[in-house]
């Protein structure tokens, strides 16, 4: 509503300006005709010149009006337009990936996930795209400082998750990390490490990565027989605490559960 009122005021002011300008051109046209009649000695030339000016007067006035409109009315109108559309989520639904924006919303921050750079604000992730930026799916491994206000806590396979708009997060020292959507084990009776369980490294040398995936950089290495404490999990990866109190991700298949806890 404010935008419409502002545009209307600008439009009225520019119309008045155009009317005054055209009126001045009309008066100037008459003065030119009078001047030419005074300096032209022959009556036939005066008549021919007057007809020529009258013939092209409407064309000159129309062209001038169009020029004034384009140069005065349109720029303020464009400047007064509201900013580009902003992605929004209704009912806890993440905006459709691919939503295009010319500029990033104010207040965004940069998040690095491996070698890739993302922009984040209001629980939405962006990446550079053609002519601006596009909304992308929440990248696994991205760490945010705080959870969305409407996030809910769920427990799947004895692992605690926080979820909102189809995105799953797990608590990490720096905040909350986006993880792959958890799936229930196909074999419920298979030994699975729970939060707080200890696991033993079975590979001769195992990489510890900054996120749940081989695309994430290696931050440490552990040796066969090293004990790690499970903090959470994501698909084929455990988020663990090392003996030096640091944290990282290791592949599940290169570890084994030390001692399953008694249940029931």
C-alpha cells in the first residue's frame, strides 16, 4: 500500500511537470513563428514556413512528451519498487530449491562446507547462481549457530535429532550440524553404536573428517585399536569424540562396537 501511494504521488508530480513543459514549448513555438515572420521578407515564404511548423508541431510535442515521461516518471517508479521477492516457508516447508534472487537478503552469513561456500539466513541456504543467487537444499555438514524456533527433537535408533522443514540437525560443539535424513536399521538386532557408546577403530589408519562425507577435509587420523566415543550418527558415519577431546566424523564400516549396552 505504501508503495502504491508513493508511486501515485510521483506520477502526479511528473504529469504536472510534463504539462507545464509542453505549455512552455507551445508558447516558444508561437514566439519562433513570430520571429521568423519578422525576418522573412516574402509573404509566400511566411505562409510556407508557418504551415511547415504547424505540420510538425504535433510530432515534436508528442516526442517531447514521451522523452519527458521516460526520463522522469519511469526512473522514480523503478526506484520505488519493493525489493525482489524473498523466499518464504509456509507451514514449515523449506523453499523450493532453485528459487532465484538478484541479491542476498540483508543479515546473511557465510558458511563453508568443505570447499563450497554457502550463504545462510532464516534457516535457508543460498548459492551463487546465474544473475544472482538461488535457494539450495540444506547441505549435509553445514553447521548453524542455533536451531529454528519451531524445530522439534526426535530420537531415532537411540540417536537424538532436531528436525524442522524436513531438515535434520545434530548437536555439535559449534552449534547444530545438518545431517542426512536418518533411516531405521534394516536389521534391528544388529549391534549399533548409540550416543555415548565406545567404538574401536578396525582400519590400520582411519581418516577423521570435518563432516559426514568424503568431500569433507581430513582433520585428523586415528589408528587401529583407538577408542572413540560416539556422539551422533548420519547414515554411514559416526560423529565421535577422540582421545584428545576433539571431534570429527569417521566411517561406520571401519569401526566396531566395543561393548553393547544392556537394554530392557
